[in-house]
């Protein structure tokens, strides 16, 4: 299995791959070449040593070549990681120890080559086999160099102590070192995952900020569209209506002046409401009055301009509501009255505000011409007026219903939660 390096980037799944540290790379390089170096040193020394006969040189060269071939075929060409091939590594180490014992019998200096067995024994798996490999390497070195200890208890104790200490120091030391390396790699990968998560969180945060900004822009555009419709559009429509009525008054100076005065008043009120809309302020009628009083004031003004009687009724115990809810109800009433003016041809209008515990209802009824109410028209709204009313009511978790039939008048009903005003 080929180790993944830093240059190979991320995996296809988006996770960062495992990356070998510099220490791990050096460790792999050392294990891959240590046997050749430790074989070359004694071989070159003996071949250059002046006291070695030609026959001895040939034996040394042949055995060294055999050792190099063995290392190359069973170790160097072994797919990595070496720990993933325990059976092949076990065969390799047995052959390595056998060749190193023969070389040490030729010359004790090949003990240098036998030391490579400690490095390669640490690559055996499972770990008990690795400890056994270190133990066998230690015994082969000491027996080949010193032979069996003299038959005295002291020498046997010394021999066994050296083997045990060497096995524990090298075998268990390698185990502890690898565990520490694994722990370090786990921490490193945890840091990499954390950095990746932080990058993703930063990207997500930027996306959320951008979406919130876009949603805010769209929401503000919708709010301004509704405010312009409820103020400037209604005002201009009223001004045009009053000016047309003034023209039609002809020689009736009193009627003409009344219509002109109404047009001027509507223009001033619309201009004031437009400024308040730009400042996102509450309607002026609610600044100094309760919702029932504001509805009555708006109805009186509308009735005076359009010469249509309006009856305003409040039922239940009136309580102050959240400003957003009061504004939505007042604007809905204004829009409903504007629709009566433009389309209904009504002779009278009734406005009822009902406080019913946890619900507040607003009903605007007229006796005008009415219209055919279709399911699609009621759900989507017909024209911007109905759409604006529906949006205003839904923004405060309310519902809007419209009932009408040709010749039977129209009823607009809004239901909103009775959320009280926050104490100041």
C-alpha cells in the first residue's frame, strides 16, 4: 500500500488523507537501508584486510552477496507497510538470522550486520512475535560471538540477564515508541480534522451571513413595497379622486373647495407616512392612540373623504398589543377600506375589532358589488393590495380570509395572535 504524501492533496470524499510525518519517513528509510549499510561495512573491511587469504575473501564475498540477495528479495521488495505481511517477515527474519550466524562464524566483525536484525524484528506482528524476534536476534548474536557460557552459575546468570535486558529494552522499547507515535499521529489527525471543521464552519458562516444579507435585502424591499403601496399609492389615488371630483363640481364652489382641501390633506398625510415608512416607524395614528382609537380615526377620515358611512365596533377587553401586530392590523384595515373605495361601490362599511383572549380579529365588511372568489385568487391574492395584506398578516403569524359573492358585498377577516406589548 503506497503511503499518501502531502502533495497528493485531499481524498475524493473531502477528508484530509493520513500523512506520514518527517520522523516516520526517516524511520522507513532507515529500516529500508540499514541492513545494506551494516553488511557493507564489515565486508569492505575484511576484503581490504591484508591478512585475509584469497579463499577467505571469496567466501566472505559470496556469503555477503547471499545476504544482500536475501534482504533484497524478501525485505526490500516486500510491499509496505512491512507490518501488513507478518508471515513473509517472519520467514525473512529466520533466514536473516541463519545467514548472520554463518557470517559471524566466519568473522566476529559481522556482528555489525546482525544488529540489523533488531531493527527488522520490530516490524514483526503481532507484538509477541516481534518480542520473540528480538529475543532470537539477541541469542544468536551472543552465542555466535561468545559461545555458550562456561558451566558456572554466575556466567549463566550473566548471560540470561543480558539477553532478558536486551530483549526488554529493545522489544518493549520499540512497542512503547510505536504506541507514542500512534498517539501522536492520532492527535495530529485530530488537529487536521479540527482545522478542516473550522474551515467548513468559516465557509458555512460566510454563506449564512450572505444569505441573511440577501434575505434582509429582500425583506426590506418587500416592506418598502408594502409601505409605498399603503401610503403613497393610496394617497395619490385619493388625491386624484378628489381633484377629479373638484373638476366635476363645476360652479359649486363649496363642493370644489372641499374636494381641493381633501386632496391637499391627503397629500400632506401621505408625505408624512412616506417619511415614517422610510424610517421604519409606526403609523402616525398609533403613536399617541390605542389600536381601537387609531382604527376609529382612520375610518372617520376615510368616511369624510369618500362620503361613505363607516361603523367601527370594538368587542372584548382591549389590551395593548405588540407594535408589529397593531401596525399590521391598522394597515390591513386601511387597505381593505381602499379596496372598498376603488372597487366595491358600497353605501356603508362596518369595521369590527374583536379581542378574544389569545386571538385578535379584524373584520371589514361592505355592502358593495362583491366579486366571485376563486380558490387560487384567495390563496395568492389578487393584485398587490390583497398580496400586501396577506404578507402583513402572515408576518405576525396570522391568517387572512376573504368572503364575497357578486351582489353580496365583501368581508375581509384577519386573525392574529394577541401578543401583548412589552413593558417599557
